[in-house]
C-alpha cells in the first residue's frame, strides 16, 4: 500500500511571496503542484475552466496553501486518494469523495 500523496502531505513550508499574474489556470496549478512535489491528474470535466487566466498574490503561505487557495477560488477541489500517490483535481460541484483503502 502506498502512503499519503505528496500534495496532501508536503509543501507546508511558508514561502515569503507567491505571485501568479494573469496565468492560465492549468499552468498555475502545474507550477504550484510542482513546488509541492506531488502527483495529480486534472479531471476532464474541468473543461473550459482550464483556459481561464488567474492572478493571485499571497505572502507567508505554503505552496500547498496557495494551491488550495487557487483551486477554491476557481471552484475546484483536490481529491486525495489514500491508496495511490496521485490526487485528482476536479470541479467542486461534482462532490467527488476519495475511495477508502478498504473499498479497494
């Protein structure tokens, strides 16, 4: 069995300044996820939201907190899979919940 995903467990060290200025949402998510060090997939139901540009300026927050903030601001959610090291980023409106290790 694999341990918790990196997106859920790392990237908690505060960064003095994170600035994302008019960047496509997908690129912002990729960049922040890379800083966190995790594996993720984008749910294809994100659709046209992926092309939306985002801007954010955060001080003294972790890369993980910045990622969660960008996702929340864009009505997306991070679904952690306790069985694999891959998380899923999906529209929050879908109400996707992780599958427990017992169910797999």
